[in-house]
C-alpha cells in the first residue's frame, strides 16, 4: 500500500492481503466504533465492525455480523432519530444523530452515530459506514442541565406567581382601606395614591400621580408645618405620627386630618419612599364635640333641680318635729347623703367638660399641705371604717396651689385605693420631698392593674374591663386628677402589679422655679 500525495491509498495487487490486514489493524486500533453495512443485501446487514464497536456495544463480532443496526435500540423504538436515519438510508445521504442504544448488559448509552453512504461508479449506494461514539457522559450532563433549567424555570414561574399574587393582594388592601394613602418619592413627587384619596379630595389620578405633593390642587398641600415634618422624615428617619392638620381645601371645605408618615426602609426599588396615611377626623371631632356639649348641658341641667332638692332636704331636717321617729330621721339623713353623692358625680362630669373646653379655673393660695392631707384622711377614714389609712412622713406645711382641687385628687386616689382593695385592710400614704418637689404616694394592696391598662386609666371614661361591673364608677376620677396635677406643673403616675396592689404617686413643684425647669 502506498500513500499518495493527496492522502489517498494506492494498492498493488501483489500485496493486497497485507495492505488489507494493515487497514483492518488500523480500524481496530481506533477508539471510535466503526461498522459497515451492506446496502445491497436485504435489511442492510452489518458486514464489518471494529473492536471499539464490540467494546461499545458489549457484543462480540460474531453476535453483531449479519444484524441490522436497529438491534442496539431494543424496545426503545419510538425515538424520532430513527426517522432521520431511515430517511438518510433511503435517500443515500449521510446524517448524524444522537440516539439511545443499549449494551448487551442492558445498560443505556447515548450513541453519537455518523452514517455515511458508499457510492459506486454508477452512483449506486452499495454500503453504509457507521461511526459511533459513546457520548453518554456529555448527554447526561446536558440532560441534567436541561432538567435544572426546567426546575429553575418552574421555580421562577412559581415565585413570580406568588409575587404577583401578593402584589395584587397588597394593592387590593391599599385600595380598600378607608384611609387616604399617598406614596411619595424622596423629592416629594407622588408615585401613587389610593381610591380613598381620590374620592376624599375630589381629584383624578391624572391630576395627582407624577406631580409634586406641594403643587397638587393649586398648592392645597403646601402646608408649612406639614412640609417641615415631611422634610425631616427621610434625613432623620423620624416618622410623623398623629399630626393634626386643619386646612381649608378649595373644593371640599375645611377638613381636620390626622397624618402619619413613614419612610419605607426596603433596599432597592422602594428605598426612601414616604408613605403618608391621612385620616379624615373632621366628622369624628364634630361628634366628640357634640357629645362634650351634651355632657356639659346635661350636667348643668341636672345640677339646678338637685340643688333645689338638697335645699328641701336641708329644710326637712331643720323643721323636723321633735317627736319624729328615728326611722324617719334616718331616711331624711340618708336622702341627704345620696344627694351629696349624686352632686359629686355631677360635679365630676362638669369638671370633665370644663377640662375639655379649657375652662377649669385654679384658685392658688398658700396653705398647709400636710395638714390638708391629714384632714382629708380623717374625713375619708370616718366614712370607711373597714380600712385603716396610715400616713407616713412629711411633705410641707407651706404650699401654693388650689387646695380644693388637691383635696379632690387625694380623695379620688384614696377612694380608689379602698374601692379596688376590698380584701385588704390598710392604705398607706407616704409624704416626702424630693429635690424641689413634694411627693405623695397612695399605696394599696388590692387587685392591681396590668401593664396595658396602666397606660390607659388616665384617659377619660376608661375603666378596666373585667371586674369593673362590680364596682361603681364612671372612669373619670383619674382623668380629672391627672389634669389637676398637670395644672400645678406636676406629674401623676402609677406603679402596679396585677393581684398585688397599686401605688399612685404625684409630685408637685415646691416653688415656681422647679415647675419651670
Ligand atoms: P372609676 O374608679 O370611677 O372607674 P377612675 O378614673 O378613678 O374611675 O379609675 C379608672 C380605672 O382605673 C378604674 O375603673 C379602675 O379600673 C382602675 N383603678 C384606679 N385606681 C385603682 C386602684 N387603686 N387599684 C386598681 N385599679 C384601679
């Protein structure tokens, strides 16, 4: 055999057998499986395979020769690559496919098969050469990659769906909320507003979104104190909480609004946005005002006939005949006591409405504070024989303030200490001075107050829910006490533990300077 300049082989008849063996050895040395099929015989049988093909398929040459290539596919006969192969064989063309084949052991391998026809001088296909490589590892990696890709895509799709759903969910809350909401960018441009905002302020979306807040509706939001607060929200991260603004809007008139503004702290797209919630409290305030008016009128109206009744009862006891029965005398006396109680309740209600309208008057005079405490305790002790009220310490015998109001505070704290400690027998009052302040503590060992209620008991009409049905009261005593102490520049507070008792304390400045510090 001679290799020509163009790379082809030339055979001489003498050495044909030797050359043929040489070529066969070369084919057997290849690591690529090679077969030759005879296209002129029925069913295109394999007439040659090299040893790499034996290794690849696991069959011996003996078991291979004479078979059509399809035996490698076993039952896996529905691969679309078969059609490509069949068409190439029928039309005498070459083709490459990646097809699932099975070794003798039954193990699957991916076969990269290159089929190429051999054509004789008459243009007739006589044979096919099949070059086969085991690409299982590559194919497996490709399939795994594809699988991962599909799983990832599925996950992304799922996440997108969840995000879209939660976005829709949030948007529906945003639109349904009965409060006006605005989202601003860091330059106070309006990014979005909800339906409620549009309805309340009678504006359209086009007039709002994308505009600067302060330019909306001819500058109707250009309210200097609001501007100041909002401008501080981003740099200081201080939220605006329950800021009341009253403003006369061109189309809708005067509105009282409660504003809350927060910086949105998320990183990325939503960073540094400002969410403003606006609650229209115009109507609520009006209802509250009417309720206060009613309270004030009703208590005034009740007070007048009561004063007359009290006068009559006083007359009855003055003109009571000597020989009246003890029972009758007792009835008249009790009537007087109940009228006083009623009178006190009505006075408290009047106090509340006076506080509400800022009409509470202080008559400040100098008086002996400690003596006042002792006398108040005496009075309280006389009416409450079951409890012992003990005074410890001293505060001052010279204090400038409204004595009758401070008596009212003390009476209130003492009567609560007795009322809400029915099982205990002792109430303590500690008097002291701390720095420039006098301090009074009223200590009971009663039912105590839990933390949540402690925050609220100084609000008007607030009473602790569970046990209150069993104790008379209107929930205004502590509210009045707190206002009176505040009017004296002092502080009233409670320390308490549920089930163990309460200590109500107040401090009052001993001179004007302390109060102004
Ligand atoms: P009132 O006693 O008429 O309900 P107050 O304003 O004096 O009204 O008190 C408000 C609420 O605080 C009471 O209803 C009670 O629940 C609670 N409270 C006040 N003082 C005490 C106390 N010493 N111990 C336990 N609870 C108290």
